C-alpha cells in the first residue's frame, strides 16, 4: 500500500509510479484479479498525489467497475470517496459532491461512522467552494452532530471551523460566538492549551465588538492566564495587549500602563523587536516618554526579582 504522500518527495513518487506500472504489467499476465486491482488502486493514488488527475480518474473508474462486478460495497464506497477528493482537487465541486454522496450512502448503510464523517466534511467543503452556504451549514451541522455523538473531537473542531468561516462571511456574529464557545469546550476536552487560549481571545474580540467590555476583559484575562501557565510567550503578549486595550476603553489608565509595562518586560526578554516598538508607542500614547517608560520598566523588573 502507498502511505501518506508527505512521506515521499516528488521524485520518489515518480520512481514508485514507474516501478508499480512495471508490476502492473506483470500482474496483467496472470489476470485482472484482486492483486491487479490493488496495484491499480495504488497507482491511481500515486497519480492523484502527483496531480495526474486524468490518469488517476481513469484507473479509479476501472477499480470501481471491478468492485461493482464483485458486488463489493466497501470497495465501491472507498473509490467513490477518493474520486470525491480527486474532483475537489480539480475544482469540479458539483461532481465531487455527487461522488461523496454515493460513498456516504454506502457507508451509512454499512454503519461506517468515520467514513460518513469524512464524506460529510468533503460535501461541506465543496458546497463552501460553490458559495452554497445554507446547504453547507446543514451538512456541517449534521457532521458536527455525528462527531459529537461519537466523541470525535478533532473532526468536530474541523466542522466548527468551517461553520465559523461561513457565519463570519455572513457577519452572523451571534452564531459565531456560540460556535467559539463550542470550540472552547472541545479544546478543553482535548487539553489543547493553544486552542483554549485562542478561543478565549476570539470570544473576547466578539464581546468587544458588541461593546460588552466587562465580559470581553474576562475572556482576555482567562486566555492570558492560560498562556502564562503554559509559558506561550507570543500568546501572553497578545493577551496582555488585548487586556490593556480594554482597560484604556474603561479609562483605567494606570492599570493599562502596568499591563503594557508587563508586556514590554516580556517582549524585551525575548527580543521581540516589533512587539517592543508597538508597546512603547502604546505607552507613549498614554503620556509616558521614553525615560519614564524605562524607569517604570526597571521598577517592574526589580519588583519581580524581590
């Protein structure tokens, strides 16, 4: 079997294809049995990975014909699914949907849950490409429910990500907010700290958008604290920037200044030049000159040492 293409270079795939085409000729002498079809399927996959779409399609259709004659339902479904992928890569999104649907129907009948999820995601992605957002949402919500029922958190996050993309395009912020909350729950279940932090930040941004600064700062602080606990420096800086911004909106200038000084000390420590520049400009806007900023920074650092 051919493994994931990421394990092969372009040259290695081309060499492997030549080798397998020779093998196929030898197998053809014996007869077009299951070994021949397996080799043909491997060849079609390599051709797909090399974006030789025409050759790949032709070989997959030969495999499909074999599975239809053999009445092999799983074999048929597998080929339908990979042809869905092939047509998606070619930009033939309507055709991709048809083949994913054919695969889904068989997998549904045979109760193959993971494969059903893959097909629904493929259909949803093609509908997004066709700008058929309402239909895409219906499919992705169905997929999300299937993922939730079967505790497939990774695919659930994929579905939520695509739904967020759609609703952001439509500027339906209430639904986006609820989807970010669901994403936060999923990241918590996976104990994915970066995912948790980014979800808190996104919830904070949406709350700020609605001028709910009290709720916004709670989300930003939650995210920042999680980043601090895990020592994710870039996310800490981002979070402190968000917190400082809300404090300025609130008119709490002293607290904002302290937050930015804290951020500056971290930026100086890791030599993040752009962050240093941005934070110093923000502190200037709060009325501090360079001498005062350096003095505040020294006081903060000394206080941290003691």
